[in-house]
């Protein structure tokens, strides 16, 4: 199994991902790898770790007044990766975040919004790479 972390979204992959018109809730699994040092275009914001830059992003997204809430989404869980029990990978991720959205369309609306674009520079400054995995509950 090949695993490739990325920060930029591949346009073809995004088109396929967001063409799903299912209006069911989704949970995005975010596997995060941080830069050692943040890399902001605005040098005055540098001087923090990649983790700290990403935490700035998370603070803007989360909470009752955050960007996620504006689109009916919320963080279910976030935490550090502290060990691996099964399988092996060359380099473990640093953290995991689970975010629930009302639908894939709600996620698209969010990432296209001015509110999101105003804070995503923290994400780019802090992340060395990540995997975003869409999941849906199994119908029972």
C-alpha cells in the first residue's frame, strides 16, 4: 500500500470527491503531519511550530462561532498519535482529527467560503502533509 501525504488538493481528485451528491452526513478522518517550523508567507507570523500554526487553524474552525459551525459541521475528536498497534508505516502521522459535516456539499460550501479562505493560511503554514478520508456510517 502506497501512502502519499499532501497539502494541496489535486483538482481531478477534488472534482470526483465533491461530485458525490449524497446528502448524508459524513465524517472526515484527517491524518496530520506537521512541519517542524511554520512557513507563513507573512514572515511576521513565523516563529512558531507547524503544530502551533495548525492549532491556530483549528481554533478558527472550531467552537460555536467557528467556521465549521457556520456550515453545520463540528469537530468530533482531535488528538496526538501516540503509538501504532497494528501494521507499519514509514513515518507516523502527528495527529488525528475527526470532523462531522451534514453532507459532502456542506463541506464543499465551507471550503469555498470567504470565511474558510480567511483562515486556511494557518493550515498551509503548519502542515507538511495529510490524508483526508471521507467516511459514512454503515446503514443498519
